[in-house]
């Protein structure tokens, strides 16, 4: 089998594998998106120019730490002497390793390969006619990395760079030198993710059995986000007001503004943050937590880190794939007023993913090997 055939077979096999995996409840399992950027042909030619390219992608995430990404794109690579340009239509499959898929910012690396239809157009040196000089289908390998920023649970934007090593030396119409052609790019993309939610009809992260309005979505404004009812009152922070709803009412309870944690990784501490507003002095702000299925609640105190901002940690040993429940409560010194987000009878439930340690190790090893090789090729050329 040729390298090209091997790559195609590997592509098909990986796609079939991706279709048979089952995603974890509450996790992103499918993504679709677009990427655009600037690529540069690093062939044996001088005067390569940055050329824009566009790609669409579809990805499967069997686990949050790993994705199979299929891409189809278009670009027209040009040089400053402009005697010809090479149009390329790459179709690719890569493995993406996500290092922090549950954080707002997720570093990732990827490696893979695919095929490219290409067509070099220009003026034929023999006839002087404009037309297609050569076209073919070839294979290439690619590697790179970047950062993914989660704008919401379903939408992410990413910035990254890719190195592609083509297995042909003809993209630049210069079948010379001792190297195959390479394409370097920098890119930005957007991905829309689909989350797998069991038992959550309105898709608001509150499972049906804890959702007081299972068909109307909670407004995730930090205010009473645990019960599944979208409260009419606005979040005072979003409104830019620090005194709502504490006013003249001397019996007002503390107000807890907390954005619920929906996902976490097994074995890692969960940092819980909450803003608490109270007319009276606060006696205590605390987290109640328990692993799913355990009768007893554990308590950990939250400390004031900044004006109104309290922080505490749920220890990693309580974070298991069975799942976790927690509440945030604030009690003022009169002991009469209690503010909360989540209650022992209506706790906030966190989906826990298996540990990503092994995946990060595989990803780092794989990344070091492929990106290391790519850097070597680029640096060798620049000598
Ligand atoms: Ca719900
Ligand atoms: Ca709310
Ligand atoms: Ca609510």
C-alpha cells in the first residue's frame, strides 16, 4: 500500500470508531464549525505570500480530552512573482488533544493528515498560454496547536497554528531542492458544540428531577440558578447595581450570586466562587457538598477574597465519576436570614468526567514528537 492509501484507510477506520463511541452525559460530544486564516507555501520557491484559506470542520469527542476532527477547505497559494498560483482543496482528519476541556481556556494540540486536490495555474513557459500547468491529488501530514476559548457551553472560538508537510514536491511547481513542500498557517475558528444531556428536557443544566420547571429553561444569571425557574428579578451585578435587592427592608436575607459549576474532572479540586450581599454582617458563607449517593453533607467555609467575593474549594477526593452535589449558603449574624444557591433538598449537581491525566500525558508526548519534528524541518530550511 502506498502512503496515500494508508492514510485513506486510516481516515475511514477513525471515522467508524468515532461513530461507535458513546458520550458522557453533560459533555460536548459533537462539534461543527469554520476556520479561516493565512497560509504560506514553504516550498523551494522564494517570494511566497500569505494566502487566505477557509475550512469547515466536524468533530467527534468520545471523551472531553480527545477529539477526531474532519476538515475540508480551500485556498489559493500565491507568490510575489505571480507567474502562477496553486489552488488547494485539502481534506483532513486529525486527532485533537484537549488539555483543559472544562476550563474557559483550553490549550490543545493536534496531529493528523489527509489528502489535497491541487491545481497549479499560470502561464505555460512553452506555449505562453494561460491555463492549468499541473493538477494532482497528494497526501500530507499535519500538526499544530492553539487555544480554545469557551464563550458559552456550546460556542468556542480558537486561535492556532498549523504545519503541513506535503508528500509531494510539486505544489510550488519547482521539483527541486531536497525537501517536500510545506504549508504554514495561523488561523482563527469558531465551533458550535452539541452537549449530551440526559434527563434535561429544557437543556438548562438542571436535571429534570431537580428542575421545578422542566420545560422552561433557567436564566443563568447567577441568581437562584439551581431550581430551574427563571426568576424575574435581574442579577444585580449584571445590572451594575450593588445594592439590589437589599434596600430599606431590614429583614432582607443575604443574596448569593453564584454561577453553577456543571462539569468537573475526577480527582481535581473544584473552586467555588460566589458574590454575597448582605445588609447585616455575615456570620458564615459555606459550601455544603457530598458525593452522589452519600447521605451526609460535608461543609467547607468560604473566605472573602475581595469585596463581596467569597471563595472555597471542594476537595478532589470527593470528586468522583459518581457525581457530586453542592450548595452555597450564607448566614447573617442574626441567624435569621439565609441566602443560598442550591439547597440540600434541591442541590446543584455536577457531572464528573473521568480523570484526564492519561490523556494529557499521551497528548503531550504526541505533541512534543510531531511539533518537534515540524520545528526541525522549518528551522533546517531557514539555514
Ligand atoms: Ca432542566
Ligand atoms: Ca437565575
Ligand atoms: Ca432559578
